[in-house]
């Protein structure tokens, strides 16, 4: 008997009691860990974003234009990249030159942009993750990977969920999904952390308070 036959024989014996292919397998996965209120879920998101070295701001919808203008001014940004579907009123108070997201833009042109402002598809509290799906208010994936400073606006609580399973049901798997947990960072074998290698060196997240939504913990 060859080694291959011995291995396959062991596999067959191990699977002898396994259910057939037509037998459904019950997987009772947890959809979230713990029982949190809406506010606790949002606070967990802010805590985990901060833990990943993202800079977190909170404001109301009415204060968002002033908040974004102040963030861009504090950064010294002279240019800001704007997706085509971003709400125009968000940047009405910003002094930076607004640059449209264009398919013809080269990586060198994008690299010269000071900041980019986008919305998001969903934010996951338990992992501190922001997910972009390339929607009109988020733009092409590359505009959030090349510029060094990314400001992402999250509508609270409508776009906040507790867990990854809750996020997945909101996302279209055929869209170009970008999962962001803090600014881009990597470490070498000596664990020296370097930020900005695979994306923005600085990630700022604005949690914009709005009316409560029943979908937050659904």
C-alpha cells in the first residue's frame, strides 16, 4: 500500500460517520458579542477607531460643514479631493480648493492632493472598521489609498453596526469593498511601526449624530 492510499484510507475512516452531502449543517454563529444599546455601540466604535490610531470627531449634522472646514484648516490642506456624489453642503465652509474625482487622474496627481473627504458604506463597532463600497459619495478606491490624509464621515447611528456579520448583510459582494481599520500601517521583523505605506498616513473619522435608527443592532 502506498503512502497516498494510507492517507486516503484514514480520511475515509474519519468521514465514515459524517452526514451526507444533502444533510444541512447547523451553524449557530453569534451575530454580535454582548447586548449593547445604540449609544454603547457608537462609543465602542469610537473607542476601537482611536485604538487603531484614527482621530475621531463627533458633531451634529448642522455642525458638519464647520467641523470639516476646521479639520482641513488645521491640517493646512490647500486641496481636497471630492467624490462626485458627496453632499456639496459638507464642504461649503472649507477654504481648500476642491478637486473632482476623475478617472484620468494619475497616481502622481493624486499624491499631490492634500486631503480627501468621503462618506462610507458601513462602520463596524466591534472591530473599529470603516467599509467603503465605491458608492457615489465615496469615489474610486484609489482616492482613499494614494492621498496622505483621509477624512471619512460616518452617519450615526444609521451606518453603525455592532459586528462583521451585521455589516455583511448590508454590503454588495460584487462592489469594490475597502475595509479600513485605522491609518495604513505595517511593521518589520523588529516590530518598528511604519504608517502610510499602503494608504493614508492619517485617518480622521467624523461621527455625525442624526436621528436614531432601528437598524443599528438588527
